[in-house]
C-alpha cells in the first residue's frame, strides 16, 4: 500500500455501509455531511478507536492487564494508520482546581518563573524582603559617596518593653563601647536605666566608618582592566595605585568583618545609619544607586521583613501551587471559594411579601399562621416596625439584615397564643437569623437529601482570606516585573502575552486607545493593561527559557481565538468549543510529528472573524507533518481543506455512504447535498420581511455580570432575536447568566442567582421562560431520548395491552428498566455495567447477561408486531415513525424529534453518548410537543452546533414555527445563516474580555450591517449584498 494515504476497507461501524476510502496523509481533511450520516462513526469510532487499540496492543502484557482488551472496530482493513490523538467537544475538566493556566501548563511555568526570579515582599507592610549575603551587603554600602560617615549597628531589641540590663552587660563584656537606645547614643561604661513599662529599641554600635576615595573597587573586581573614578572616568590600574588599592582593601576587609559581627549579634540583621557630614546637604552621591535609599536601612541575610519581623520561606514552585500545602490558602485549601449563604437565593423574587413566599425556605407564611416561624416573624415585625404583607423590596435594609443575619445581642419580645390548647406566654431572646439557621442545620444534618436542600440557598463566594486568589498571603506578595502571580492570572491571554514580552524587554503589542464612537460604546481591537518592569540581565539569563515557553503557549492560545480568557478562569466554566481549542493549542505546543489528529467541530463558539486564526492553526499542525482530520460543517473550513469527504445521502439508516470525495472544488461540482450548498445552488434564504412582533418588549436595564458595562438591552416580544458578537464579548453573561435567571425567578418561581442588574420590564406580557441548553439529558445509560420526551410511557403502556402481557398479568411497570421484575438484575436495567477504574474515569461495559437488552428473558418474550420492547428501544426515530404509524399519540412525539433533525438517533440511546447539540435538540422537541401558550420566551445557546446546512434549515423552520405561534425565541449564535433570518439582532462587543461588554449594534440584520464598529455587521453586509431575498416558510 502507498505510504501517502490511509486506506480503509469495509468500515461497518454503526450505520457505515461497508465503506472503502482512501484518505491522503499529511493533509487537512474535512469530513462533512448531515447529522447522523456517519462522519463521527468513521473518524472517532473507526480510525481513532483502531489507532488506540493498536497502541494498547504495542504495550507490555503487564500494562495491558490494567487497560483491558479493546474491541476491534467493525472494519476489514486499515493501512497507513498513524498514532491517533482525538480532540473532542468535551469540557476541559470538572475539577474546580483546574484553570486555563493549569490545563495549558502555563501556570506550571509561571510558578517556576516566580520561584526563580520573584521578589518577595512583606504581605503586611508591602516592603521588599530578601536574603543578602554579607558580601552583597558590602557591595551595597560601598556605593556611598566618598567622605560619607556611617555607623554599623546590630539591632537587638525592637519596640519591646523591659529594662534590658543583661543586654547592656553582655555587650560590655564582648568589648563594645556604645549602644543606641531609642535613637540616642549611650556609652556602655555608664549605667543605663530604662523604664520597663515603655517600649524600647536597642542597637549595639559595632563600628563607625568614613567612606574612603574610590581609587579602586572591590578586590574581586581588581582583575578588570579599568576602574571607575568618582568623576566617572576610567583609569588603568598600575603600580602607582598599589598603595591605594591596599588601603581600599583594608577598608573593605574591616567593613566586611563589622558586617559579619553585626549579623552574628542580631541573628542575621544589620542596620546602616548614614551620618550627616558637616557642610553637606546630601551625604550620598546623587549619581549612585543608593541615593534614593532612606537615611537608615535594614538588611537581612534571611527572607525576613525587618520592620514586621516576619520570616518568609525560601521561594519554590510549590509555594505558588494552590494544590500544595506550601502555597494553598489555609482557609479555602486552594479552591478560592467557600460555600456561603446567598441572599439572592434566599429571596429570588423580591416583589413578593413574606406572607406570599418571598423566602422559599419558609414557603407561603399566610398558609402557616399556626407555625412557630410565623409567630416569630410577627414579633420581629412589631419590634422593628414592619409587617409581613409588605413586598420584600420595599422593606428597609435594616429589616432585611435582621431577618437574614439576626438581631445580634438585641433581645426581642416573642409571644405565643395557642388557641387549640389555650396556652399563651412571652419571653425575651435574640433572633438567630435565617442565614445562621440554615448554615447550622447544613452542618448538623446527616442526610444527603437534606444537605442538598440547605445548599440550594448557598453559592460559591470568594474566600475572605485570599479573595479568590487561592494562595497564601506570602505567595501573593511575590512579584516579577512588579506584578504578583495573582495579577498575571487575572490578565487575559493577550495581556499575559504582552506582560511576558515586556519582561524580556521586547517590543510589546502597542495598546490601542479606546474611543467612544457615535453609538456611545467603546471601539478597540487589542487593549492591554499589562505593565511590567523588564528583568535585569541576571534575572533574564535565569528566566529566558521559562519565559520562552510561556510566550509560545500564550501565542498558541491567541492563534485559536482565545485571547479573551484569563489564566485563572476555572476549567469547568469553559464551553466545549473553548476546551477543545485549548487542547488544540497544547498539541501544537507539543511539536509532535507524524500524528493523526481528529477534531470534532473546532469552530464551535467561534465568531467568523476569529475563524481564520483557527484555520491557520490547523494548517500549521498539518505543516508540522501531521494528518489533520476535522469533522466540520463550517463553510470556510471546508473551502480551506486539502481534501473534502461528504457523507450521506441521509441520516441514520439512510446514511453511512460516501457521496462525494475530493478537493473542495471537485465536491462543489457534485450532486451531493453539501455540493449543492457549496456551489450556491441551494441556500438558506433571507426573509423578504422581518416580523415586528406584538408591539410589546422585554427590557433588561443595567446588567453588570462579568465584563458587562451596565448594559441595557431590549427584546421585541413575538420575534426571533439573535444575540451575536465575538467570543467573550458578553453574550452568555447577558442572556444565560443574567436574563434567564431573572426571568425564571419571576415567571417560573425558580431559585437561581442572576448576575447583577438594575431593572427588568415587560414581565406582564409573559407566562414562562425555557432555557433549552446543551447539558446532558441524563448522566447514566438509564436516561435516553424516549424517557426524556415522555414517549416511553406510551410505549410501555402499549406493550402491557398486548394479549401475551395480559395473559401473564404484566402491567406497564413490567416494561420499565428502572423497576425490579422485568429488568435484568445483573445490570439493574442499564444494559451496561460500570467498572470502577480507581484513578481513571469509570468505564461502562456491556452487560454479559442481557447483552445490552436491559430486560430479563421473560419480559422479552412479549412482542408487539413481532418486536420486543428492547427491539423498539434500538429503533431510530425514522424507523419508529413507520413502525408506530397507526398510533397518533406516539407519532406526534416522534414527529417532533423528526422535525428537529434527529431521525438517526435510537430511542433507547444512552444519554451519555449524546452530544451537547443532540441533547439540546431533544429538549427542543420536548417543548414542541407541549401545548404552547404563545407567551413563552425560549432561550437557546448555539443550537446549530453539529448541524449541516440542511439541518440548519430544518432547525430554523422549527424555531420560526415557535415564533409564529406568538412566542419569543432568543438565540445566541455565530452562524450567519441563522443570524440573517433574525427579526432583531443585539450585537455585543466590540471585542472579547475587557474589550467587550457593550451593545455595539441593535436592529434588523440590514440595520446592523450598516454599523462599521460591528464585526458581525461587516460579515452581514458582505453576505446580504451577495444574496437575493426569498420568503421563509414557517
């Protein structure tokens, strides 16, 4: 076989139909096709799986016993296969200790940098501390001007009470003649009496010296050809100067001896006191470095703050690790956060009164007037002058504090009157407060369920000791280039890169001035707030290799469009696309050659503006000598490919074949679905008219979450609204983290914590809000599409009505894999068994009793139209539609799955195997099956994830169908084919991170296209100018 291609024969994994395929090596290869057509089956389940299997087989028998036997993919032959690395759409890490810096290993290099060239400071007074040898101290002192008088003192007592007679006697015994007490010099031959009730400072005067003329430098520098005179002129050292050199050496020897003697006396501390010279206003040469030093300065041979008396450990990389005890903040153990009571979760809807249930923990108090809580709150209200029928937002701040945090030491008169028993009475006591009560019960309870209930009123708050920085105060007080490791981790990637360049003294990217444009928002491209003092030549020699690694890794992140991320951002908060691009950047940094990389839609979450950077990264990876195989639907990525392979013609059983393969130009000429869209013969049409909606609008005022700058945005109700903007511009902060929680708390009575905002108007026009996100529909194989959309209940009921089931007395419960009786007890109805891999992620393997069927033998003997319940769960949606065609209730739900483009998924497919985009569309189909009110807000975050052009067109029909029913659909999206069909656009930006957080443009696509400051507008202008408009059919 040829060495320049990967040869595949007879691939049959999943729906692949005996595929034979040649893939060129060392090229950028794009696999495309409609959802479910077989792209991932070939890329991940065939190529990557076989590559991994062969790697495992190459290991020793000892290693293989821990990894187990990997099943061979269903393929006859694969030749020319390279070692495979898959970079999939998965979250970087669920571990709260993982950050962008740790995942990319940049933080490891930062720790090394700070340990080697960091300057420690006292975390109390802020002064620089550092260990100096006696020789370094001498070198520092000899920079004083000639003729300067100075004393060398040994500090023995600093601001402590006592008489200290023994110290004076000991100093006298050791031969010293003078001491300085509280700034006054005393002769030790006289008696010194101190007030023992007053704090004193005592220093022994070790020596008094006058700086001689610098006819020469230190003895170790005499080997140099030239020596600098006071005037700065160079002179040659010859025999004539030998006497002066000897005199200078004698002075340096005496100075060194005195310094060492002072260090011995005071446990490593020495005080230099510069004495004023008669007739001189400045005893220190203004041209010498110490001219800016104080008149007196302390030096230490240990890492000790001489003012505060605090010792600091030797700098090491562990000191900057929040996963090591040497560096982690003792209070939060390096997490940076603590679980604390959150007032916003205690009172999610401030418009309600206490009687109406403003505090869900207590519920509606008007229904609990016999409860002890109700009576207590009545007494508190009487004491502080408020009642339980006043909306929470109208109560005073003092009333809020008393109810939540308690009355402190103030006692309140509580009374009771039990009408059932006739008993009544009163007593005086303080009020504990709701926050303390919940926290106390949270720690006292032994029930996981109850603890989870209490934790619903808590949120992660920054640690009060480290303020979220994760490290000890000593670690945070170390600087490099004038910046602590905390400040560097708070920089975004662009600023961190700029900081690293400045440390090296290299030309950094010049910051671009921010200017207010006509829309009242800020316009900029790259803005860096990074400030760094260049390292000294010695420091640079030590740190050059470390800085090189840091700059390169940061450069890779810049190249994949992640300039807006901060190094300290927790990894669990990253989207799948961001996590994938981080791993991609790390792979480029590894410099591997001859590898087959397989990527799953790396363009997800990326604005069109940043797509070119990503493509350049993929091309660079290819040019290193690697084969890059990308599963992708992005038009620009397809056009940049060396080789394009189109799968189809349909999804599921209708797919699994190669319908076109070749260069993009070749595929464009084919009759495949992708070819039709690439050539423009098919397109997603732009509507000729935009909806104006109901005339009402939803308005969010003053949103300030993350990088939002008091954003005000309005959403026309009854329209299709697109939220656009470059990555990190604030789209999710505005919609997912602020608007949705605020709406859910008011409309759905949820208990969510929205980002800070000022006002929300237009709620009276809405009934509910639904966030159709990409979170999994379940976390175990028990969860599947059929159960999630409530289809399986109907199917179980249908099987229970068969003659065989009636004869055996089987009800619907018999066909549930969650209940004992009908399920396989070996795997408890999962069809798979979980293997605990100790330090690795758990693995699910097929149950060897039921062979993945989930049910026992007796249950599988019941059939409907010749199919068992397990057979039905293995059907895809398209097959099930035909199979249940005479069952309207079942087909109505199946039709919604078909409408959102999920024909190919199996009804019983495990939730753990579904992508985020598939999970989102399953949730959307569930909403389509409901009876709509026409007053609902639907929120979707990038619903086109994983969708082909044809799938996008189908999805748009569904979304527009929801809008035509009177609902409002708000979509966060980068796909221009979706954006151009919107009725209203809110474009965020202008940049990501600190350069974003503003509303750049609002209006119809045509109006946004005219805004020069909008990156989205620029692409829309080009797109709309090329197309002819056509109506959308709902």
